[in-house]
C-alpha cells in the first residue's frame, strides 16, 4: 500500500506485517493499528520519522515491539496503547522520554520486570495508567502520591509486594487486586475523591480503617480475599456505595449497622467471614439490591420476612449459617427472579472531565467499567461468574441451615431461577406441586431434608434441568418419567437414595398395580405369624416358671429336696 507524507491520521484495518513505509509519514499525529491481525515485529525503524505523533495505538494485535533500550523517540506521545502486545520482558525504557503522556495502557504486555525508578517522574502528567495483567514485581514507588494528575491507576494481576502507599489526592479509580501486598492499612488511608477501590486478593491484615467513611463519592469497594479482621466501621453518614464485597476475610460482629443508610447498594457480599447474630428487618429496605451473599457465617434466627421486599434481587445466598424457622412467605414478590424482569447489570459509571489540547479545551465524559467476579455453588460445584454472566445466574441457596416447615408453593412463580439449593435443612411437607413451572431451573438440590409425598409429575417438564438431588428424604410413590428425568439418573445414581418409599424406573423396586399390593399382603401375613409365635412362646415361658415357683413355695418336702440337690451339685463342682 503506498503511503503519503501529507497524511496526519492513519487507521489501518489490515493484517500481516506493518510496512516500514509508515516512518515516512512525518506529519502523522495519530497511528491506530488496534484490533487487527497484524503480526511480526515493530522496531524503531517503523517510528523514526513520526516526529509529530501524539497518539499511538497498537493494542489487540500479535505484534512484538523490539526497540533499542537507548533509542530516543522523536515524538512526544500523549496517548499510548499497547495492550496485548509484547513489550516485555523488560519494562520499556524508551518510554522514559514520554513525559507528556496523558494515558498509557501497557496491560497484558508480557512485562516481567520491576517498576523503574523514573516511573513517578516520567508519568507525572498522566491521568490514566493501566499496567495490569503482567508479571511486574517489587514495591510501588514511594512517590506515588506525588502524581497529582493521576485519576485512574490499574496495577491488578501482577506480583507486586510490600505495603500499600498513600494515594494521589485526586485519584478516582485504584485497582491493585491479585497481587501480594501485605501489612495493614494506615488510619488515614485513601482519598476523599475515590470512586472505585479494589484491594481484593492480597495479604492485607488488620481492621478496615474508619477513614473509608470519608469516601463520600465511593461507588465500589472490593476488599475480598484478604486477612481483614474486627468489625466493619460505623459510618455516621450515608454513603453512595453500590458494590460492597468483603468476602473471605476474618471480619466479625453483627450485620454492619452502617449499611442501614447505604440504600444504593446493588451488590452486597459478606460471605466467608465470622459475622453473627440476627439479620435486621431493614435488610428489606435495599430496594435496588440485586445480589446478596451472606453464606459461610454464623447468622442465627429466622430469615426476616422483609427479605421478600427485595423485588430486584437475582441472587440470594444464605447458605451455611444457623438460620432456623420457616422459609419466608410471599416469595413470589421476588420478581427479579422471574423471566419477566431480567436483572440489569451494573456496568459503568461516568467521569466528566475537561482536556486541553493546545488552545482548545474539550469537555468529555469517560466511562469506567466495574468488573465483578463472584462464585455460585451450582450443580454440586463452585463456579465463578463475572459481569453479564453473573447477573444471568439467578440463584437461591439456603442450604446447610436449620430451616423447618414446608417449601412455599409460591416459589414456583420464580420461573427465572437457574439454581435452587435447599439441601441439608429440616424442611418437611411436599415438593411444590407446580415446580414444573420453574422452566429456567438447571440445578435443583433438595437432599437431606424431611420432605414426603410423591415427586410431582411436573418435574419432568424441566427441560433445562441438568442436576437433580432428592436423596435422603421421605419421598414415596412412583418416580415420574419423561424429559430430563430419564437421563439425569445416569449422571447421578445417588439422586434418589434414602427414600425407601420410591419405586419404579430407574430404580429396581417395582411398584406396578399387580405386584405391589401382593408384596404388602405377604409382608403383613408373615409379620402376623411371627408376632403370634412370639406371643405364645412368651406366655408359655411365664406360666411354666410360675408353676415351678408355686410348687416349691407351698410343698415343704419338694423345697427341701430342691435345695439339697443344689448343695450336692455345688460340692461335686468344688
């Protein structure tokens, strides 16, 4: 393809190798090769003539950037995107001269080095730095807080260590998840402007500092998979938080009282901690709540009936606690679990900004996506879902509690539920007759309860069902046939175990009209004969014993002879 020196912007939707002729485009200010199938190597010879270049985008290709470490680029980039290119393994030293960078993305760039000493000074003017998903090790720069223009900093999924330094004062979004940071958070931790804070999956210890109550603009807080302990801070004023994820720590105390005024919550995950006590009735006031995960704690008492006011909820997980009492009534109010009302993912939030470009000031809005990754136990396995797939996994998990009473018939109205797990409780009564209306069910686990009666015929209408476990209940009658039920037994041959009253295919126990009554009659007749024989034997033994006793008691000569016989036998032995 011929190139022309007068071109000032070039976007190439091609594949193959990048031509060296690009270097002749000395008026070029923007070069965008992103999202193509370019391969091969980019060297300084491709870039040496691009003195006016301001925007360089090589992201999402199969390119390897091999530039001499001593090379000094002729350009001063303002936007540089190298995501999913091979820049590594060393941190690219030619970037040290790019002091005017406004945004730098070197995520997934195969870098396995440490952050250079010049990191804070070179990128002092940057507002966005994305260095995530590499193998960068070592500690963060001590002068990180001096990068006062920084708004978005993504260092997640690396191998960074050491304590967490103080933030730049204007930072809006900070993600250092999936690293090896350790130590406790300082009491003055954070910045009042932060909106998205993700410290998940590190080794951070100690309490959550009270200073988080000062994050008045905070939208998403993820502290999961750390070693935080103590109680959640008591914040005196309401907060705008929409996503709060504290799972898999060592937090204790009662359900956090601060949350009473956090009415904007979309996702609340307190699972795998040491929270205890009863759930407050005001839990039903979270009108926008879509995901509630409280499993693996020691909550007690009954499940508040107000929980059925969460009409937008799509995931309810209270498993492995100590809840008791009946299931809440009016489960049909949970309309977020119906097909008619699909959950709306909480995806992005907006940052209005002004950018100066020469003498021109441009007002823009930047959208930042919140990525959420949570686990759901379904089909007997713990599976992780994120973003859109997470919201599509409509689930109720109340397993491993001490719940009693029956399963409300209203649960059948929740036709959007994909995963229903009520196992390991003390539930009694029948399986809801209209359970076949739950057409989205893929996993149904009711094992280890006290359910009785027959399996509803409508269960064979669950065409998406791929896991069923009804074992160890008191179910009886003929097992329904048809649909998925004919094949599920081949995958789980224990699904009907412990229900001695069940019969019919696929079990070997026959329950046909001809044979079953006969078997019952024979069993009853045999039992009657055994009982009669045992009764007669017992009566005869008692009568005979009393006859001997009375004879010895009232006839003196027999009594004397009896005791003499005993004495003689004793002397013969000894």
